[in-house]
């Protein structure tokens, strides 16, 4: 899946928590999100819109965060579905350090090759 196709796929399912997401879809969207956040931080700093002198987060960064919140959760849940796990596993990310590591491992794992309880394989 290409970069543009992955971004289109995520935003076409803006709050779609059903189905499955391939690894490439998840990681391309993660890269896109990071790049947009960096640009927002640079713009906030350049325009003086930060929430404090020591902070690089500001008004534009807040807007970007709010726009990306639901699609990020949705693609994470769909990625978990691809590995045949419930979307509720995303809550393990709330556990400091260990939760993030567990989610990272889940997001790196290959999805089930055939259909699972969440739908057909997105690779086919």
C-alpha cells in the first residue's frame, strides 16, 4: 500500500472502527501524523502561537491533535483487529511504559492471513 493510498484509506474511514487495517496502512498514517505534528509545531513557534515559552505546542498543534484523534484511534483499533485482537486492547496504552511496548509489538505483528472474526484479510 502506498503512502497516499494509506492516508486516503484512513481518512475515508475517519471514525470507522470496524474491519481490519494492514500494517502498511497503520505505519504510513503514523508517519503522516508525525510529519503534520512537526509542521504544526514549527508553525506554532514561528507565529508565536505556543502556550508558553518552553512549549512548542500551540494553537495549530491543538487543532491538528483534535483532527487526528479519532482517525488515529480508529486505525489503531482496525490494526488490532487485523491481528485478531479486540479493539479494547488499545486501552493498554494507558499503562505507563509497558502498555506502549505491548501496543507497539501488536502493531508490528503480521495480521492473520485469512479471514478472522473482524472480516476478510485486507491483503487479499
